[in-house]
C-alpha cells in the first residue's frame, strides 16, 4: 500500500493536517471515544465546513477529495493522541 507521510493516503494526511489537527475530542463532547462514532463525526464536521461555501464545482471536487479520506485512521490517531496526553496529565 502506498502511504503519504505515514498516513494511508494523501487525502487523509491533508484533511487531518488542515481540517482536524488541533481539535480536542474533549471539547467536542466525546467522553467515550469510539473510533467509528468519532470517524463519522469528523467526516460530518468536514462536510459541514465544505458545504458552508455553497454549491459549486469546487465543492464537487472537494467532496470527491474527502471521499478518499480514511476517517477511521484519523479517529484512531486522535484517540491515541488523547490517550497519550491524558497519561501525561495523570503523571504530572
């Protein structure tokens, strides 16, 4: 499988970097971090952002691009990052 910067695809890497990075699952109300539910939430979150621009050819291309995103990979990454940060907070 071809990867990009350690991610499953360029689309996954790019969406995580530009749309997801910096989101804190605790601020999104995710007390129970189930990767499938989180992946669905993140996909909806990104679609909402794109749809705010209104209908256009650019939106069609953006929607095709995010269809290539591995949302579960981003969710797993977010959960792992949260778990590491939580562990650091508990150690402090």
